[in-house]
C-alpha cells in the first residue's frame, strides 16, 4: 500500500517556491535517498539529476557524513554561538580558509545561502564605515542573479518574479545587464566567447553614482538559479579589475558554484579572480545539515577588529551559526571531497558531460544547452499557451513516468548530477530526459 498521504491532508504545509495547489492534486513525495537515487514514497528509485538542489555533491547518505552527524549529536547537540564556541567551528573555518585562494582567511558562519548573502552585504557596509567611508552604501547586482530571499539578497537579485510582490526593497541598488544572449552564444560549451565587454557597464554605474557611494558588487560566477549562465570569457576578470580600481568590494556568491561544481573548490579559482568575499552553502555539508558562510579577505576582517575589546566587533550572527551538527557534517564532507578527489573528478568529467548534454540538441523544443563544469541549463521553447507550462510538464512526467528528478526553473531544465556520478549515469539522465521531451513535444 502506498504511504502517500491523502491529498486532502496536505494543506498545512505551505511549500516554498512550489505551486502548492498543483502539488496537492498530484504530490511528488520523496521518502529516502542513497547514492545517486531518491526513493519515492511508492518505492520507486528516482535518478537524481540535480543533486537535490545542487547540494548533494558526494551523493546521498554518504556513510562518513552520516556517521559524523550521528556522533556529533551524541557528544555535543548544541553550543551557544555567542561568546562561546566549540573547537570544530575553528577547525572548519581554518579548513575553508585553506581551500580558498589568497588571503580569504576568515569565515563568518550562517545557515542558508540567503543568510550568507545578507551577512556579506552587512559586512561590506560595516567595513566601509569602519574605514571612514560610511557613504559607501549602494549595492550592484545583476539581472537574472539569484542571491536568496532575504531583503538584501532579493534586492540585489535580478529575477522579476522574486521581487514583484515585495515592495520597494533595499534602496540604492542597481543591476548590471545579464550576460546571456542567445543569438550570440546558443549551444556554446563552457564560457561563451562573446560578452567580456559587458563588465564595462560597472564603470558606467560607478561614474553615475560616484565610487564613494558604492559598497559592493555581487554576482554569481555562473548564474545558477536562472538556468546556468556561464560568464563570458574574461568577464569576471574585467569586473574584478574595475571594482578593485574604485574600492568597490567584489562578492562572489558561490552557493552553487562552490565545492566542486565547476571542478575547483571555488569558481574563483577556475576564473583566477580573487573576490573580497565568497558566500557559500549547499555543498559545504553535502546538503545534510543546513550551513552557510562568508569567506572574507584579511583586510576586511582586520578593519573590523576594532573598538573596546569586550564588545562584539560585529553586531550580527545567528543562534545556529557554526551549529555542532552542521560543523561535523561539513568537516566530514570536506574529507570526502579530498579523499575521493571529487573536485578533480568533476574537472575531468566536464568535457564528457558537455558532450552528452549537447547530444540533446535535436530533442523536441530544445532551444539552447549550456554546460559548464558539472552543471547544464537546457532551455525549452515555451508552449504557445503560456510560459513555464512545458517546463512543469517535463518535471511532472520525469518524476511520475521516468523515475527522474530534475530541477526546472520556468522552461529551463538544470542538470547538475552528484560529482560521484559515472558517465553511464549521465548518459542515463540524458536518455530519460530525451524520452520525456519526446512525450511533451
Ligand atoms: C547563488 C545562490 N545564492 C543564494 C541562494 C539562497 O540559498 P538558500 O536557499 O539556502 O537561502 C541560492 C539558492 O539556490 C543560490 O543559488
């Protein structure tokens, strides 16, 4: 007998970013996970094409991560995060600083990507103020960027649907143009050749407002949530150089791109650009316990380590910053990434992954495919009767009829398999996707 609850009993839980009424009519319930597979409530094994929400990089239920969480729950369930700490929090911060480039030596912990982004924005404001440049309060984001759902992240984010119901948001925010241009780059593998010059728009915004009023520019190195938009070759370097020239902090939001998705610990390494701060989450704990944080450069930390010694230097933090279970999960996850060589593995698999994804070019309604690292956006032409309807049907049919879980954003599918996937698993994902696309044609 199926253990799917009666749809009439599904009303209490208001699901996030979900079409709740459609879900209740035909639920997609997941009750287990192992390796590359989810287990649906009716017992079917579903291939996980998107690592949950881009977080389960080492595969589900990794025994070392499970063991670390269990043993932490037994020894230290919770430690106060304010004015007290537990040793593993320091160990984790040190490990992350070692993984990052240059002098990104300090870490502030939070629990979600949204909190990490708001933390980075607050640190940027506090940093400028501490140096006597308190007029630097403006932020620059980018169209099609996603930086979570806090008021800060939403304001710098560039997805219209995420903004329209929520009033005037943070004042003093501008958006760079998106780098995506289908006419110039359709079906490119990796970073498109065209578009580095789009970074020069930052120079124009700085001229408009004056550098003395701008705190930071925040971008995802590869925009993830709007369907995997790799940066044009040279774009991030150019953006970084302009920001540096004007004392504007550069924040890379690496919530998706961190921890191996692009074949490196951080995308900053792939692109050879050292940002002033990196926000990270998801893959840090392999998705097993919520945890996020901000890596920041020495100079920012140093500028804020001022004031009376018994006063907190930054009036900011979360009850669950560096939660012991999350810290244990993160340390075990970093061990797994290192011991199993998963970042290198992702790098080696990139060309094969790109070829397999590009093989879907002739599937019905596919209008662009954008693989980079082990993530790939596949745009479908919208149905004539409305945007996102085709995407929704693909997601539903994939789940119910083809035992495939894939993330869909509007009419864009995003494939981002766990980094432990074999080429044969990626071929299987592509086969199942093709079958679904043929059905919804
Ligand atoms: C780049 C980026 N920033 C921030 C977030 C927000 O993370 P969370 O949902 O954990 O708040 C996400 C989530 O997908 C993201 O992709």
